C-alpha cells in the first residue's frame, strides 16, 4: 500500500509518518506540503491512500479533494484535521473523502483505517 501524507505542518507529517511506519515500510510513504504539491506527485505516482489536512497554504484540502479524484478516481482520501465541526465533516465526505479523522491521529486509528480501506 502506498500512502501520501499532505499537510503543511512538518511536525504533523512526521507524527503521521511515524504512526504509519508501524504498519508500512517507509518507502511506501511520500509527503507533500500542500494540495498543489500533492497533485503534482499524484500525476507521477499511483497511491492507494492519501492523508490530507484541510487548512494549508497554496491549495487547501477542500480544493484538493476533487482534483485528486479527477487524477485517480479510486484513491481513498482520509482527511486529518483539527476542524471537527459537523459541517466540515459533511463537506469533505460530499466532496469524495472516505473519512474525516480528528488531529492528532493515533496509531490505533491508523490500523483501523488501513484495515477499513
């Protein structure tokens, strides 16, 4: 399984990558700093799963979700965000995300996500 972590916070990417490394090899994980960078990477490589933050410079998560799905319609998108308002959850799911998880994500949640998707 190949994963792309997209978050403008270096610390958030590091924490998520460390949790993912419990279940995946480091070579299976790629990082992007914003939505535009994620799109560029996705044009060159195929991924099974994207962990996506909502609040990022250049291109936020809301803008990024439909564009990611245009490039690779079968990709699973898990939004990982501190914005846990019901309206935000409904919006990302309506845009095509598979899940909305509250930051910070926990290692046990990673296992559940990987098994579910």
